[in-house]
């Protein structure tokens, strides 16, 4: 069974860069698309972007200028960087398998709450 | 405001059948498959229905999905108290984007 686990700081200052890593276990990161999805407190789900195991990426147009998603196949990990954060970026950030030309995400991490505050 | 439109709430009594709708457009639901997620309180979303009507292994057949043109529906029959939570539809959009519906909060009365 594939498992995903997010890791990273739970508190980020405004204007700084949010960084999270997702570690995949129980299966290989190769041959799949991997996405980041966030959920603001009390709100719905928002897709941030995906990375293919080859390194190809695609981002939500509304976040594209601030997002970088990368993959490290040797560590079975992929990462998210979101720059110039504001309080509006406070959310639970999920990593998930899928999202490449589909809205299907079949495995999810438990989520990581990131608060943007000084 | 989400491009995929869901009713904010739905409710039913135990044993009843409830349906949740998801309305989109030609660039998303009209040309790509629909997926549904169940999010129970305090947990991560879980894939409930994929490719319009397929159930992942382990999902009870009480849950079913359908699609017609630019709209999709999730039906839950034999409603149970443990079904209470939030339900989201999702689809790929031809503008190179994954879209989620705004979510529907299901209450079991």
C-alpha cells in the first residue's frame, strides 16, 4: 500500500518561502504524477500543481508565479516551494498521487498545517 | 468561487438515498472524467469514485457515480451515520488545471 507523508515547518513568516517535502513509501515514485493540494481553514480543496517523475511540472494558473514543485527519485520524494507567502496561504497542505491530466488522486498524505504569521 | 458547482449542503435520514450534483462546463466535465472524494471530519480526502462511475477497491457499492454532458452526480444509498462529512467532485480542465467543486457538507439527520 502506497503511503505519503508531508514534512516541513508549521510556521512561516509573511513574504518568506513555504517549503514542504512529501516522502513516498510502499511503492516507487516513478511512472506516476504527484500533486500538492491545499485546504484553507474551513474551505474547499485547491490543486496547486503536479510533478511527473521525469521532472515535468504543471501549476495552477492562479499560483504559477509563486510555485515550484520538484522531484527526487533517488529519495522517493517530491517537494513544494511557495514564495512570497501571505496569511491567505495558511492552509493544510496535502501531497497526493495523481493529477496528471486527470482529477483522480488515489493516495493522499495526512496533511500538514502551515500557518503564515509573524 | 469554484468552476465546478456543488450544493453547499445535503441531508438525509439513515437508510435514505441522497444525491449530490456537480455542474461544470465543456472544458472540464464535458470533455474529461469526474472523480469524487469523501472527507470525514479531521481526515484527508479519500477517493470515492473515479472515471465517472468506478469504485476503488474497498468502497461500498452504496456509493455510485454518473455523468451526463457537463454535469455529474454522486448517489449514496442506504445512508449511514458514518457517511457524514464533506464530498468533493474533481475534474481535469482543458486549460491545464485540476478543478475541485466547492464541496457539499452531508448531514445524516
